[in-house]
C-alpha cells in the first residue's frame, strides 16, 4: 500500500502540490489525470523521491518518511523508498550504448550486484513478458517507440518493485504504437501489478485503472472508482474534463 498524507511541494514560492491525501491499495492501478500543469508528473516524482516533498508524509510498504520545510532527508531513507519503485518515463530514457537486454540487466548488476548470468536470465524472462525477447540484442536506435517503451517497462520491473510508476507512458507514441504499450500495461494490471500512472490518455486510464485521481492546479478535485468517475463524476470540473472523450464507451455498460 502507498499512503500519501498532506503532501505539499513547493519550488521556491510556487506551490505545485497542495494537501494531497491519497491511499493506493496493493494490486490496484491508479490513474492520475487532469490538465497539463496540474501536478501529475510532480506527484509521481514525489512518490519515488526524484522530487522531495516540502511537507507531509509518504508510506510505502513498511517504510514511512515525513517531510517538513528545512528538514533534510537522508540518502539512506530515500533509497529505502526508491528501491520499492520502478519508473517508466515518457521518452523511454534507454541507455543508447546498451542493447535491449543490457538495459534491463543494468540495475540487477550494478545495484543489486547479481552475477551477469543470473541477471541476463532474469532480463530475458522480462523481455518475454513484454513481447520483446526477439529484440534482446538490438540497439535502442533500431527500435520503434513502442518497442523502446516496452523495454523500458521491462527495465523498470527488473528489481521487482512494489509499485510501477508510469509517467505519460503513451504520450510520445502514435496510436498504433501506443496500443502495444497499452496491451503490456493491461497484462501487468491483470497480473496484479500495483501501478500509478500519470496520463492525458483517458482511454488508457479508463481501460486499465481501478481508481482515478483528478488533479488540477496541484490539488485533488475528485477521486474514486474509475468506472464511477468516468461515467458519473460528482464535480462539474471533472465532468467538463472527461467530456473531451466518451470514456463511458470503453466500458461494457
């Protein structure tokens, strides 16, 4: 379970997250949706501590960290949280000088200190999971965007994180390539992988998310069950935002 309590994030005098209170059950998929600049990506980066919250508390697994202005967070405490997360970025961020399988192996060898043979076997299993075992020895530059993102997902899963964080996983892809990534994420969701994803793609969110958090201007406008939020939102602003697509059509209702 992930629990965020009274999370606030400031950059100087600019408040980008305000009083965020969210509980994410283990085995669930939570989508962070909302307009650009609403705080979705910043919130993801606060969960894995790429950005340190200004105040509030994060509980992940058995670890709890509290934050306050002027309070320094130790590197050891940050690592205890960060090692429980895997991160998938919008623009893949594969190492260009490594093959697909070497990208997936990297954290196992350098962080977890696995022998290379063991790391390679595990990496190949993950490439099979995302349908990319046939490209194990390919260089990133020779792969399509959808293929690169599937390898990035395998890399994020390599250290067996408690939660997979996805920052706009399909936004850099055309619809056909995005569909490849959606299929992989749907499979992971069906297997019980805990995921939190920031996305503008409401069809992706409505297809695989159990819960939705609608963020605007750094605040939670509405949160709840995905089916209910997409088909019968309680707030006018949420209703206005999701009307940009007919999300209800993604459900068999």
